[in-house]
C-alpha cells in the first residue's frame, strides 16, 4: 500500500469522489492480480 493509497482511504469519507473512484480501480486491479493462480 502506497502512502497515496492510504491518503485516499482517509480522504474518501471527506469529499473526494475522484479519489474513491481511483481507489475502486486500484482495488479491482489488486484483487485481479491476487486471483492469478
């Protein structure tokens, strides 16, 4: 987890839909990478 990623997690509840959108994309990418057999 990069510092920017953590920052997004904290800001998400304030006012950063852009950040949450980015967060969602990173989360999907992260899960996709972990699903590789």
